[in-house]
């Protein structure tokens, strides 16, 4: 059993005595890191140049910091309120500020998106690997310390531990680590108890005997990292609507974090709860054209969800709880191959009849049940909880022993009469590797009744992110009609996607599990990979296309192309020729860039010289989308924060306003023009008083503050859109 310590310093001392002065420390991604312990290792390395520290991890999360004084007026108080007592990983801040000592090396396989683009250490030491390969790489790089934040609970006097948010890589590491330790390799396991970490059972639950040291001191608790919900703009809402029409009832959903994930889940809720409104909005976006309508009929649906969805997703995002509460996320799966065969074939439902035993035998159970098979079927509700098993026989309390032989008609009759349950139990609605979200998400997970929380299964990415394994058929059956929805930064006109890096070699984030899910979509019967990309982005104050003729880096090669969705529509690329792919992608490109891209394709000889983009795709412009959503927004739909936010009403206005300023100060002439406009703008309107008060600019005390006040006032006036600022909790789809 582990040694329990109340001090991170004592723990580091114990680890150093055991493994020496060369530490290869593996930490989970995201909120699973025990940051106080990691910071103590880093502090020791700072103080002792002879201590060699390598940290293997991903997604090291830092609190946002302002880059300019005006931004600081908004960001600094907001960060203090939202992130509270969160303890940053000190090595990550030092890496960002280029102050890591020579004896510390940080290797990450996924970087906080965009955070470390200009960080030389992070860029040089990025490890490009599929999420499913990380456990292998950690072992190969000589890990000798694994540290993890843990949840704890006590049941009937027994202390139980859980990996909580991060079953992802650690669950996959446990078997090879145990084998390595048996072979004589010393790998120290350290856990740090954290009161706020939700306790997740199943595969995330771990025995105390797996750890050498446990750190247990309430003084080390801190607020878990809790990013607020992002704003969902017009483009994101349009993409969400399109994708929601491709999700098949009774199928499987994989979705990621961020605006596009929120927009998709919002659209799924709208489809289920306000179907007429959803249909009307989708129709106005142009989805009623023949090509899209055919695809929706073939691959998706336009009705509310009757059978519901199951989610098999790398990341458990907080909005999946909204789908659960609304009754959309309700298709349960069971880790029992015969049951899944019957469910997938439609031979049984969760409420079964007396034919189930004969059907189970035909599906591969037994026919003479072993103790393990009996326990599995009992766990999933086929047999009542009070039925017992011994020596190949079963009986109910007070009853006579019955042969556990599903092939024997007489035994089946007696088993049905005396031992059979009524409905399947202990199924799961979700399989995920890790979770991350706002503070309310963690609280909701902690407060769920145990039976409900058990429906959300945290598992290793070797299970969630791929099909390979001895149970491949089970995974295929569980993930029927899967829709793997991910985000790309750019897409080439030949179908390759750019999601993680730039052609300069700079890494924006990492491949993570995107390749896993795209490849899986091509292997799973009935599955589709859906890559979402905004048609444009703003660069130095100008709009540029995210659809390109070619690019010097790609995350998803074009031979794995499938479905691409922008705010302007859906491009089905599977099985298409190069010319057909180009034509389909031009149809969902912003019209300001269509001619230039078409000319590049013609020059390359990849499309006919006389090809013309159909007229119905020649009005792909932002103003058309804004007009499309204007009416439903006046009725409370498609708000910027459909799932609520930690921001106040004033802060929502200010975020929008500062974003507007940023987009108009990217070049020297643009900055000068914006400053001149601010100076000439005049005195603040009364409507801006509360926002200026929040910024500390209601009574400027210097020339700098007066100019800042004018800039903020100008931006507030330019971005005032009352219909988009409806109270998040009042969104009509909720």
C-alpha cells in the first residue's frame, strides 16, 4: 500500500531517494496534472543544476494574461474571478517566457492551441504522435515517475480512488508499467488527492496499491482550470446547423471542445426540441438544395431523436450533459458482445422479453454459462441481482438449482420463470478519455447521483480512439452510424486538412486524436468523418480564405477526405475525383475568393477550363448569413452564449468590442485610422456607462485614459447588436 504524505516536499525527497537525480516525469494532459507536486519538482531543478528533469505531458494550461494595457482592464479582474485559486504549472509559464533552465526539458504531444507558437523550447520539443501512441512513447523515453491528480471517496469504510478527468493515457499505461516493474524497472507512481476532482468509476477507478506515494492535504487543493464557454458566432451557428442534419438517430457522436462543438450541440438540441425552427433556419442557409437534401436523407436526418445517441468521444465536453438532460444522449451500450449483437440487429431493446435467453445463445453466449459469463449477464440485468451461481448451475433465493445451459429448452423455461430480470442495466451513454470545461461542469458531475454518473464512462484512449483489439467487434457494434466531428484550420481544394500546424513547421496545437477518428470513420460501417472549417479568418484586419489551393503542411491527407462543412454548406468528398472535390469545395467557399481559387485549379489542369461555379453558390457572403439568422435571433435563438457564460453582460459587450478593435489595428495605417476615428467619435453615450465603469474608464484621469475611453466607446458603438446579446439563460432552444 502507498505511503501517505501531507507535503509535496516530502514526496519529492522520497522520489529522489528512490530513482536518483535523473527524473523523467509523466503528467496527464489538462486538469489531471498534480500541479503543486509538478511545481515542487520544477523548483528543485531550478535550485539544483545537477538535477536532470524531463517532463512528458500535454495541454499545460495557463491562466490568460493581457497583452496590452487596455486588454488588461478587462482580462485581469475576469481571470481572478473565473480561475480563482488555480495553480499554474510553473514549468509552462517559464517555457512561455523562455526562462527554463538548461537542466529542464518539457516534451508535449499536444500544445495549448496557439499559446506556444512563438516559444522556441515548446516548438523544438514538440512530440508529434497520435494520442493512441502516447503511452508507448512515454515508456520508450524512459519514464521513471508518473504523477496524477486523483479523486477520492469512502464507501462502507473503504477508500476508493479515481483518475477522475483523465483515464486517457494513464489507464493504458498501467499494464505495461506493471510488467516493467515486475521485470525490475523502477517506475514510481504518485497520486495527489484533490477534493474538487469528480469521482468517475469504471475504468477510471484505480486501486490504492497501484501507487507508491499518495499526497493528501486539503491545503494543496485549488480551483481546477475552468475555461468559460466561448462565444458562438454566426459562422459557427451555421456550421452547427449543417452538421446537425448529418447526425443519424440511433447513432454515435464524437465532438470536440470550443465554439464549433457548442454550436453543433446547440443545433442538435434545436432539432430535437424546436424542430420547426431548426428546419426553417436550415432551409434558409441553403441546405434545401438538391445535393444537400440527398445527403441528409442518406446519411443524417431531420426529425427529433427517438432512439437517441451514444457518444464515443476523446473529450467529454460539458455540453454533452445538455444532450443527456434533453433526452438526446440516451442510447446505452454494454460491454457484452452477445447483448450488443442483439441490440444492433434490433432483436432486443433495453426492455426485453422471455425470448432473450434463446437469442443470447444464438448470439454467442454460452450455451453453458461460465461463472464469468453469468456475472456479466447479471451485471447487465439479464438475471436478477439476487440470483446466485455455482458449479454451472443457477438459482433464485429459496429456489432449486437450474442448469445454466441456454441450449436446453427446459432449463431456459425455468431460468426465465425464476431468474430472469426485466430490463438491461448498467449500460453507458458515453465513453471518453478526458474532460475539461467550466466550473459548473465539474460541479454538475460531482453532484450527479452515483447511478447517473456511472453512465458516463471514462476509458483509455486505446479503447475510445481506435478499433484495434481483441474486442474489435464489440467496439464496432457500440459505435454504429458514428459521426466523428472535428475542426480544421484550413482545407486545400484537393481535400487535405490542416488542423495542427503551419507550413513553416510551427506547431499550433497537435494532431491529438483527430487522425484516429478520421481513420476510424473510414473503417467503421456507416460512419462518416466530418471536418468543420470556417470559410474565412481575419489576418491583419483583412479577411482571408481558409480554403486554399495548396499548403505546405497537412494533418489529414487527402486520401482520407470525407465530409467538409463550412458555414456555407456541406461538401461530400468521399469517393470523388479531384475535379469533383474541387467543385464541391468551391461551392462552400466564401464567394470573395471563389474566382481566384477556381483560376488556380484551372491553371493546374485539375478542372475543366470552361467550368463555372453554379449561381446558387455565388452568394456565399457573411452578410447573407447574418440576414438569415436575424429573424430567429429576435425570437431568442442563436445567441452568442447559448449555454450560458461566466461573463457578465458588460463583459460580453467588452469582449466583442475589444475583438473589433483588434481586427482594426493589425497594420500601422489601420491603427492610425482607428485612433483618428476614436478621437473624432465624441463623448460616451449613457448606454456605455456600465461597460466603461467595468473598465475603470468612466472618469479618465490622464490623456492615455481619455484615448482608451474613446477607443472603447467607438468599439462599443460599432459592435452594438442587441439581438445577439440576449441573456444566455433565456435562449429559446433551452
